[in-house]
C-alpha cells in the first residue's frame, strides 16, 4: 500500500466531516473513501475485510462504531437488503436501488438516468402527511441478470 496520500482528497473529507460537526479521523476518512469508490453496499464485515485487504489495519469494532457515527451524521445511508442484511451506502450521488429477491444483491441506478418521477410528488406527500420532506428514494425489487437466467 503506497504511503502517499492525496492532500486534496484528505482535505475534502475533512471538510465533509466538519460540515456535519464531526472531527476528522483516519478511520472515518478511510470508511468514507471506501464507500465512495465501491458501490457494492458492503456489510460492516465486508467493509472491514476490504480495508484490511488495502493494507489498512483497522479493527472490526472501530468499523462498527464509525459506521454508526457516520450514519447518524447523515454522511452514509444504512439499509437492509431483501434478505434482511444491514448494508451501507456512500450515498454521494442521488440514486435508487435495484434489489434482487433471489441473491440479495443491491445495485445502484442513478436518479439522473431515470425520468424525474418522485420529486414532483413530494409536495403532495407533504400535504398529506404534514411532514417536511426533502428527498425520496425507492427500491426496485426483482431479479438480477444472473438470477433471472437461472429462474
Ligand atoms: Zn440475484
Ligand atoms: Zn446505493
């Protein structure tokens, strides 16, 4: 693992953390950076293995703890896949999820690749619920290309 760190990237993470009132720490930066680059929606264990594989010696409990801190600050998104497994998402670009009922895999589909279908109904949802809403995400359920073939 090269020791060179991209200064600009590090300060971008520092700013992202500061914006939500969090102190910059290396585990937080590594977790955010990993989730930014991989849209595999890892479980905490997968994230832990992925970081270790990149040569970063982090403990599993540190991963769990920081995932909760980052989730509570709204920097990452926590959700359950169709099998009920908790997964994490870097959530940097507005996107929706395609979830496979058979293998549980969850893929992203960018909101910008679809016609605008949710934003127009936000005012209506606000009127009906009396909530203050700012965004909407959906999960499309079905079968991924691999599972579709074997059905
Ligand atoms: Zn599948
Ligand atoms: Zn996602």
